[in-house]
């Protein structure tokens, strides 16, 4: 009888940073080294939308998820940079995350 091996999840190491006050939602820590699964639950390559969901489930300790996401995407007023480029230039939420990527979330909303 063939031996079955437990399924292993391939991960990729990326860096995620939060600034402009968002770090308060993530344990007051600006920089996080994340081992992100390389595929989402459906088997598709991990993209920014999956990363946002992953961050909310596994990294965010603050219950105020609505300050980070709205309608399952990054809420308006949060700038997303992928390797120092605006995510709008990279395909926004559909950008396929790559090993070694540096993704920065910057809140541009300030009280006054």
C-alpha cells in the first residue's frame, strides 16, 4: 500500500508594511515578514485580494476590520504600493504576489 504524505502548503516570503496610522490595527507594528500561501483556497495563485483576506484573518488583532477593508477590498483612502509602485499600475487586487515582494499600505485619511 502506498504511503500518503500530508499535504504541504507552498509559501512565499514577502514583506508587508503599514503606515499612516494603519499599524495600530496590526499590533502597532509597521513591518511584518509574512509567509503567505502561494495559492488561495481555490488553488489560484495568491493575489493582493487574497493577501488582504489573509492579513485580516491571521495578522490583524484589532477587531476594527472596517478601518482596513470595505466590501472585501482595501477601503478608499488607503494607498497600496507594490515594490514602490502604485497598485493601480500593477492590476490592483488581481496582482499576483511574488516571492520577495514588498507591499505597503498607507492610510491617507487623517482627522482634523
